[in-house]
C-alpha cells in the first residue's frame, strides 16, 4: 500500500508535458524540398513532398521565420510558426 501511495504522489507531482506549438510550411514547388533535415534558426525542418514540419526554433515573429524558410526552400503556399498562421497577405509578403 505504501508503494502505491508513493507512486500516486509522484504522478501527481510530475509536471504535465505540454505539446509545443507546431511549425509547418507547404512548399509551392515540392522539388525544392530538402532530402534531409534542415536547421533554420534553431528549428529542425523535415519535409515529405511539399509538406514540411519543424520542431524547436528561435523566438521570432512568424513572418521573419517564413522569410528564412523561403530563402532556403523557395515559395510557400501556407506557413505556421509555433502555432501562428500567416494570412494570405503575410504569405505574399513572405514570398516577395
């Protein structure tokens, strides 16, 4: 019984593991997707076809992160950085 109480106390005391906000990009040209992981400003990007996702990354505005990805991978049709979705106008500015 004592072991059960200790185990329960440990579970209650353990902090909840929160999911990190997702970063993602959809490339306009899938042929420009890197074949292996690519690190941009601390974010590790992985692509499958035109769809790319990232974990980690520097604290920066989503529009700056988008410009950095576009500089490496080419134009994007959708972009989300740490849970912040860019609007169509922001995407146009990012791809310019």
